[in-house]
C-alpha cells in the first residue's frame, strides 16, 4: 500500500527487503512490481517515467503533427530516438506518415546525440548536424548558429519542455513549433518524477529499478533538465568495491554505488551504460528475476549486522532494526552505526568518522549522542579517549 507520494506505508511486516527504499520507474505492470517489493517489506517510491497513450487517442500529438505538416518547418530539432520513432508512428496511425516524412526530408534536421541520429537515418532521413555534448542547450545553440531568424523551427520535445531553449530560439527570431510524442507525467494523480530525481540525488533510495529503455532515457534526460543531473549520476555510478567489481551474471556487473540501479534486461540497461551507470541485470530478462536480483543484492551489499550484548543490530538501507524490530533513527546516527559495525569492533577516529559521514565535530558528537539514545544500551558505543569511538561487540 502506498501513500499519495508513492511511498509505501510502514506496516511492520518483516521481509528480506525490510528497511530498504526502492524506486520504481515502470508504468506498464508497475502494480505487479510494487506489490512484489512491498510484500517483501520494501518501501517504494513510484514515479512512472513515461505515460504513453495509444497514438490514435493522443489528440494533442495529432494536432501537433498536423501543425508541423502545414507549416513545413525549415529546421527540425530531434532530441531523442524514441521521440522521433513515436512521432512517425503517430503520423502513420493518422494516415499522414508519408506527408510527415516528406516535410522532414525538406528540412535541416539537427540531432541531440548518436541515438537520435540513428533514428533519423533509420527513417530514411539525414541530419545537418549533431549536438557536441548531447544536451538540448547545445542543440539549440547549434541551430541558432546556423541561422534561425525568419525561419520556422520544429522541436521534438522529450518530456520536460525546456522553456529556456524555446525562448532562445524565439529571441533569435524563429517561429517555434513543438511536438511532444511522449509525456513524462504520472499515470495516476500528479507528477512524481522530480521527487524520484531528488530522492536519488539526495541518496535516499537504495535501488532504482527500470523495466524499459525509453523510461531509462526519460529519467536520465529529466534529471539533466532538472539541474540535478550531476548529483543524480554521481549517486548511481558504480565504483569498484573492495576485492573487485561485483558480478551478478553474464550480462551485468556492478561495484558499489550510493544508489544501485537495476534493469530488467540488456536493452533496458543500454541507456544507463551509455551514461556511465552499471546496473544490475538478471540472467533471465524477466520481472521475477529482477526482483530476486534486487533482494540478493541488498541482502549481500545493503545490510550490515552484528551480534551485541543487547541482541542483533542491523542497518538495512535507511532503517535500524534491533532484534528485527524497526527503531527510528535519523540518517546521520544511522550512517555512524553502519560505519562502526563495518569496523568490526576496531576504533574509528573522530577524523575518519567526520570525513566518512561529512560531518563537523559538533555534528559528529550530536550523532553519537542520538545513536546512544536509540540503542538499548548506550554503552554499546564506547568512547576511546584521544582515539575515537568503537562498537562494543
């Protein structure tokens, strides 16, 4: 069961995913995936990256296609491969596919990246140039540099409308038309995609799941457009774990990342790999296999535990469990406990802990105090004079 923000309500049920928060980007079959994760104890943030209406019922898209055909633009900006394909599919469904291709064939087409260029050429068209860094901003600059004053420019919008880029084109003297072949809005009430991007950038999720390549493309593009692209990518990009990379199967390998990513198959994983993100991918490209892989990964890499004089202490993702019972604890003391458990009873210096947790001296002392208050025996966190702290196990 989820709340209005798509977060699972805490029910107290135990399971292999208890304490972990998982992001779901799926639209199709999202309910099956969410139910399976929640049944195993996870908290879920559901943010459908794409809502794809049947092309024949997307009246707004049909109107945009008709406007482009009527205007016969001089310049066309293609931002995503999937967007161009869906644009052409929608025109075909309306019986206007040949008209659209004829109009596009007479225009100067500029593309945002190699995938968009591939889609243009697959449609039997050619492009006049490609963005140097695969961003909408540089794509817009490329078109403006070629000259847009007094010309009609059609922009294939890739979900989030880049108002600044459109304004630049208009300020440069262009008449601008937009086409939105797919829209990044929730299939339910409201738009949760920005919330999911924030949660990843702030490292508040343990795993982010993907079940389609277009959704992966959409989330990456949305993160870049939101202004939090760097933080989003930094949280998801793998780095080598101790002992080498963590290999899950013949189609995937991953190290440790602040937020792990998981894709249902190699096609879905391709946009992530292109962005420098190494997702977990099951050997069998099925949703059930994806769920089992997520469970295994979080059990192996996302949980730390130790037997103490007060019982079993576990840090599982974003939660502390004492003898399998959840105990509320703020993020800083939770990460402190995780670091102390990881030290295996050895002393951790204040400087090491402060650097690891990103805390100043006073904040570190506060985290220690809050951790001690949450534990059944405050003496479990021992102060070693002039050296630091250790967990008494």
